[in-house]
C-alpha cells in the first residue's frame, strides 16, 4: 500500500510518500524556522499563510522524488489534530481537494500518533529494527510530553500513563534557550553546548523527584534558570554557558529516562521507544540506550529525520489507520486537541 502523508500542524509543511511497511520513498519538509525566528516563537497567522504558499510545491516534490503520481496512491493521510487550527486547516482543506480530484480515500491522523509510530519508519540501511507490541513510548516534543503504553499501531490501542502538568520538554528547551540568548528553536543549540559543559556543575533541583508519579513538570526548572540569569545576567563566558546547558539538559534527560523505565517496569514490557523533536537530543538518546542495556531491555530510537515534524510519520500512521478501517469524509475537521485520551490534569497535584 502506498500512502501520501501531509503535515501542517505547526511550522513545518511536509509531504511524504511511504509504503505500509514503513519504507520512506520521499519525505519533503519545508521549515518555517527563518520566518518565525525573529519573533522568538511561532506566529500562527504567518504559519498558516506560509503553509498555503508551500503546499503545492512540497506535494509536487514529494511525488516526484518517490517517482509516483497521485494515481499510484492507495490513500491520502493528513494531520487533522492537534496543532494550530489555522495551520492544520490549510493541510486538511487542501488534501480534500487532492482526494476529490484524484478520487482517492482520505484519512485524518493525530500528529501525536504519528510521533509515537515514527520508530517504524525505514529510511535506509541504518534504520533501526522496529519494536514489537506492546511497548512504552516516551513522546517528547515542542508541545507535548507524555508516556504511553502502546499495544498496536492505532490510536485505540494507545493509553496515556502520565504527561506533563505544565510545560513540554521541548518548550522548556526553547524557553531556557531564549533566556540564555541562544535563539529559536533552542533544543539543538542547548544540545550542542551541553556536549562541552559539565553536567551537575550548576545545582538545579530535579522536578517532581519527591513523588512517585509518571507525570512531569518542567516549568519550575525553567524558573530556576530564569532566576539564575536574573542573579548573574546572561552568561558571557562560553564555559559558564556550556555548564548551564549541560546541567539543565542533564536534569531534563535524567527525569525523562527515569520515568520511561519506571513506566515500562510497571507495565511489564521490555521495549521502550522515544519520539518527537526532543528524541533527537543526543544526551537523551545516550541515556536511554545505556539504561536499556543495563536493564537487559530493548530501546528503539527513531532516526533523527523522523524525530522532528515530518510527513512520513503521518503517512505511516495513516496507513495503519486505513488498514483498520478509518476513513474521513469531506467534512473532516481540524481541531486543536489530541484524540489520545488524556489522564493528566494540567497544573494539579503535589510536586
Ligand atoms: N537536539 C535536540 N535537543 C533537544 N530538543 C530538541 C532537539 N531538536 C529539536 N528539539 C526540540 O524539539 C521541539 C520540536 O519538536 P517537534 O517538531 O516534534 O514539536 P512540535 O511539532 O512543535 O510540537 P508537537 O509535536 O507537540 O505538536 C522544539 O521544542 C525543539 O527545541
Ligand atoms: Mg511535532
């Protein structure tokens, strides 16, 4: 089965052609980072307008790179939730036109399900051997941070075990980077600097370390960095900056890793996966790999291109949804909320 996937939930316009065994035939991502960088964050109206400009060229390029035409496709999949509604709407409405014109079936995909299933994508020789079900997935992206038990490749077979009560891990990376004058998006910059610094040299308190829970909280950690910058100013020395980045990243990745393996233990599963933009973080990848080895468990890490937003993961999730009978009509709507059941109440409970 051949699927065209379309992604426009945030600041990346993506189109990809993927086979239902996970083989990626093409994956085109048009990033809007430069457009939003000068504002230090994403401006929803600018994002929607840029998706509109990019949609046609990105789809044309994805089909050409895969050497297929619309007629060769079995189904078209589009991200319809969660995300910026104006941005999502562009992809959803444009895809209805494509599906109507080519007489192909349409399926709506939850962007988070795409991130969770991104470990199944195969881009080349070095692609990881995919996990088998069940496994526990740590989804760490710009807007979400949560743990899921995954019993199969469909939203109905995924259950949230715990999520963040406030900021997402990626959001914490981005906000801390902004405080440190590192620009947007901050994750890759902190990752780079952390490799040169000394983890633990700046004493940050670990979030939610005192209570036995699979929930996360990162806003307090961000405040700790804000207070440090207030006390000593934005670091001018490269060494100090690297130490702050290394210490911050160490606390975040240690928290993520501990809860991921605690969840796997509680669920009695021996495979863990990660997904989302922060899954590209070198510190997190090394930690998860080492801990799995120590425990005799299997950790599957998506390739870097599969971590941050891409349409290949949407195409694959769409293939799985289509195979289970999901179909969307021309009334498919874009919504800001995920379809995954959410158990964690924002801002609630002891820390
Ligand atoms: N190497 C890295 N280390 C840490 N964070 C990273 C790295 N690379 C990317 N990120 C972070 O990943 C986030 C972007 O990920 P992604 O594209 O999955 O998020 P999103 O699509 O904006 O959010 P969501 O998927 O929740 O809607 C940003 O917050 C970015 O800083
Ligand atoms: Mg994303």
